[in-house]
C-alpha cells in the first residue's frame, strides 16, 4: 500500500485526513499468474495498482487474442471506459505473473470524491494521464514504424521481453510474431 501512496504523491499531495480515507478503501491482494482481474462482458468496478507483477489488458477479435495494454509494477490497470461509464466491456485483464495488486472499488472512490476535493482532483489527474497514454498509444500504432515501436518498448521497459510471451508483445506492437522475430535477429 505504501507504493500506491507514493504513486499518488507523484500526482498530488494529500492532507492526512484524505490519505487516511484513501488508505481505508485500498484492498491489497495477491493473485497467481493467470488470474483475471476482470473478464470480457462484465463491468470493470475496480482500478488496480500493480504493486508487484504484471498485467495485460486484452480482447478477442475474430478469434484472435489482442493485447492492447501492458501494466508493469507501479502502474494502473483498468478498463478505463468501462470503469468510468460503469458499463460492460469487451476487454479482460489478466495477470501474467504472480502479482500483488491494490484495488479501489468504484463506489468507494466516488464517495471519497464527494468528501475530499484533493481525491477528486487525483481522480481527474489519473483519468487525464490515462487519456494521454491512450492517445500516445493510438499515435504510435498509426504514425510510428513497427521497428520504432519495438525500440521504444525496449527503452521504456527494458526487461519486459523476458516477462511477456512474444506473441503478446507482437500483438501489443500491432505486428505479427514472425515480424517481431525478424526484428529481434541480430544484424
């Protein structure tokens, strides 16, 4: 839980009362590799902070498994549109490693938004950051070459290739596994 509060403090300082209230709604859990935090066709009712481990957000399209987001340690995992609208989504979130996550329930967070201005501001800042990351991801997939996306992934998350199956990495990059294998070959 300490790492989640450190994450929060990157966005906004909290008063002791707001921090205590936020700490009171955080649930810290451990889950095994393969556990699904949310499944396709359901409503995402939680925001998860990945304290340890690794999660991926994915959906099925024409029978193909498409990874559209990877959430390593010290990041948020959530089906953002489903969480904000409280409507079902096509996405699932799966843990790729044994993980420790901190979860915040939608209704609890909404209650704190009404009670504490700084927590409401934190929510706005997190959503804004999520939208920026989604726009950057969209731009990368549409305006950056596959090789540049691959290099950017290596630069941003150097150890990720050792932790995520290559098929999921290829899907995340918007390329085939064969193309990824060619790009990884030396020379």
